[in-house]
C-alpha cells in the first residue's frame, strides 16, 4: 500500500514535537518556491556579477534558520515570518564577500604609506615597532590588525602541498578529499554554464524569464508575480527570446538547450 504524502500541517506538527533534521528538510523543500521567488526579486536589484544561483544558496540558509526558529504560538504565518530571515541571510552573505572591515582596510593603507616613508629615510626595512610608533599605535593593537588584514588574502592550493611532493609526477594532494556520496559538482557547473551561454546578451529581465521558466520550472503566472509583470507580457518576452535564440543557433533551437 502506497504511503500517503504528509500535509504541511502534519509536517509542522511532527517537526515541532521531535525536531528531526529529516522533517526540517521536508519542510524546507515544501517552502523552496519562496526562496526562488525572493531570489528572483533580489536578482533584479543586485549587480549582474551576483548570480541567481548564489542568491538562492544564501536564501536557503535563511529558510533553514526560519524553520528552526519558527514558533507558531506567536500567531504569525510562516510565509511572513521567513521573509525577513531570507532577506537577512542574503544580506549577510553579500557583506561576507568583503572579509575585511573598513577599519582593517584603512589600517592596511596607512601601514603601507608609513612603511614606504620610513623605508625612504633609512637603508633597511623598518621594524613593526617602528611602524606602529609612527602610526601612533601600540604594538599589541598593531599586531592584532596585522593578523586581521591577512584573513582576506588568497591562498592557492599549491601552497598547501608538502614541499617534497612538488614536481613529482602523480603526487597525491593532501587537500583533495573525494565525497563519494555527494552530487557530482560537474552537474551544477554544466547547468550554470548552459544558463550563462543561453542568456548571454539578454537583458536582466529576459535572463530571469528564461532561468525561472526552464531551470526553476515556474509557470508564466508565477514569473509575472515575481517580476511584477502580467502573464501575457511574460509570455511575449518568452516568445521574443526564443525567436532570438533560434536565430543565434542557426534557425533551430534544440530541445536539450532549454529543457
């Protein structure tokens, strides 16, 4: 006998009584359209270099936090409650793209200028104590800000290899750990490359119509609600995009490209 699918009310009742990760994840999947809707709206306001998929990833973190923190006794609808969590998670992610605070960046700039000035006055490189003194800063504070300024610096994987392995053919990478149970990352990369290839040269609104319709499986009406457009306008944009893509790909657009 087939198992009956649980309603969202039953999922919430089960989760609130036991707090299992499995039930939490089922609730997150149920509300995932909220993430796609919110991400699409934010995508219209953010710079083009911030991808829709990246926004979705941060928004899902907010949705998970909202499920874990939700208290139905407060009488607020979950759909309303989670909007602020999703927005907050995306904003936190955007701020994290710059790991160095304004204080650290200002310190780094001043330190560079002071070291250059001291270096021109003497034949050897100035010590940390000398630089700190010229900056009118105690050594402990100078050391602390110096360590913080290194947090945002890139470290290449090659620098993590044992020195004895360099130059040897077939040397093992200690940082290369395979997850045999994880999804093949090439699938996600292929999806992103396909979306980028198809939407190159399109306006922001047109890109969103394609991505939401073919990659997020949203209906024309749902896309119109997200983009504040009528369903007929979305349908018109979609038709115009396909005509341009068919022209770009030699008159015929393969089903595989958009399915």
